[in-house]
C-alpha cells in the first residue's frame, strides 16, 4: 500500500446518534438538576481547579450530556470538591453531586 | 357620544380597542378581512405562559364588544385616501366608508419559512412550522411524522426569520422563544416518550412567568436546550431529518437525527399594512413595521390627524401587550374626538 504520509483524522463532530450516552443517562437519572444548566459559566468562573489548570466544568458536563466521554476520566479527577460551583449556580444545579455521580457512572460503566 | 370610528382589522388589538370605545359610549365599525374576528389568536390552542385556552380570551373579547360595535367581516380594505376633514376607505368589494377617525389594527404576517431554504420547509415533509403545530393542537390531532408515526425525537428551531440579516429581518420577534418552550412542553405532555431538542441562540424569556416556564421545561419535562443556530436540515431516506449545528457550549459541531422539525416562525410586517401605508403615507421603521408619532410618549398616535395604530402593526407583540395596546388606543381616540373639529 502506498504510504501517503498522513492518516484519517477522527471526526471532530459530536454525533449524537452514535455517541454512547450511558453516563449521560445515569447522570440525568441520579442528578436531574444538571438539566437546569443555562450555560452561564458561573461554575467555571468560580472553580478552584480551573484557576490553576485547564478545567472547565460547565463545558465538561455539557459534553457528557451529549455523550462525549473520551477524555472524561482524566478530566473529572481534577475536581477538588470545594463546592464553590454549586454555591454560585443561579439555577440550583447540585454540581458536587453531578461530579460524584459522574464518578459513580464511570465506575459502573468501566 | 362620538360616532363613526373605523377600526381596520378585527384581531385582538382591534377587538380590544372596539370594546373599550363602545364601553365609553362611542360607535365603532370594525372591518375584518377574514370570516370571523380574532386574527392570529383564532389559530392558537393554548396561550403562553399559563397554557390557558386561547378561545377563552377570544370569547371574552367577543362578549365585551358591546352594542355600539359593528363588526363587518369578509371585507378587505384596498386603499385609504385622505379627504378634507377625514379619510375615505375603499374596500376591494367596492364598498366605501368615510370617517374622521381611523384605527389601524391590521397586525402582522408570519414569516414564510420557505425563504430559509436550508431548513427544508416545503421540501422535506417532516419539517413543519410552529403555526402548523399549533393547528394540530387546536384541532385536537396527534403529533405525527409525515408517515403517521409517533415521533421519538422532535427538533424545535428558534429564530426562524428573526435576528437574521440573510432574510432581511434583524429584529427579534419576541414571542417565539416562549412559544417554543410552551410547544416543547405540550409535545412532552402528549408524547411522554418523545425527546425534544431545542436549538436556540438566546432564550429571551422577557415577561412575567416566562422564565418559570423555561425552568419547568428543563426540570419537569426534560427538554434538551442546545445553544446554537441550526445550520441546515438534510433528509434521510426514511424521511427523518439530520440537523447540523454548532453546540456552542461545548465548542463542537453537532449532528443529530430527529423525526420531526418544528420551525418557530417570526413576525413580518403585514401585507395589508403595507398596502395602506402606500396610500396614506404613514411612516415605517427600518424593520418595515409602522411607526407611531413617538415611540415613548405617543405610541398609538401617528403624524396624521385622526389616524391611530393598535397592536402588532407596530411590531412583534404578545397577546397580553396587544390587548393592552388596543385599550390604550381607545383612550387616545377618545382624547382626539373630544378636541377634534370632526366630532363637533
């Protein structure tokens, strides 16, 4: 086979129809308040972790709800459970439990 | 008692103005193009944000018209010509009315969704408008796909024909956001297993109880809100529709298949108003809707003596504001008649 020097890149599009949404479904079942998010970014702005390293909790849980979980395990470990995100959320999303529930879902789905 | 006030348009603005005028003892004639008064509200099933029946509001307005109101239906105004001391109204059936005092309550038209060709309305059978969906509710029918199946997923598309320079409308139609939220809830009430995806740029929940309805849609009905303007619809061989957008909150392009698409069509200036504007020389805003004499302090008056504006002829408005505006017009008409030479 001729080697062209490049390969086929993974599609960067979120394919909602094909994505594995098991973690999303587990999360929505056990912490339904996550659906109240309006994407304001208060959580990310208040985040203790996000001040020091690349960590965007608003984007992360939105990605999970779309079934985008590829880099999830490593990312979610960054949270220090300080709970500031939950204090500032204007919609009353229980964000600490969102992260805890995601961890539990990861344990269960492997 | 003042006589011979003519209201062009028997929608809710015209009806509210007529009711208020007849209540204070003034004789009013309403000219309505359709076979029945009520305008766009006649095609609504339940009204946002409380989901009360639209028919209740129409029944209330019908009952409040009073003995001094005459409604002439099935009559279309062709042109209005200024004459010394008043106006002559020429109808397309040849009827002529003369008056010293005229209220234009001709309302709006719905955006023609075919102009947004990339969304496939008029091309793909499973793409319908919010007005089509409201009609399904109003007639008590089931929401189905074109093949008669129960949809498992429905996409609701906000801002169709609004906030879009590409169709020439940069203004916001105000009420589509909450209509979309209302209809999402109604679909979930009818079809509990159907998933709803709403694609929006902003959700403008500007009025009382609107934000609470949005909250309820998320909390109780699990409606999925995805922030991103729909880029295009494409049809699968089974007539389901692939939606493409950017999920701007994750920063990823996103594609998603739905069985039915509902386009939330906005307001455009009414064709009847355009016709009348030409013959009367009334001012239009850059958005094409009619302009009052002063948008802050004289919202129902025009620069022409004895010509008033009521309701959505001045731009997008909800039912509550339109009825209030109709009544406000009645006060302006009364003040004018009281001081006018025409009345004496």
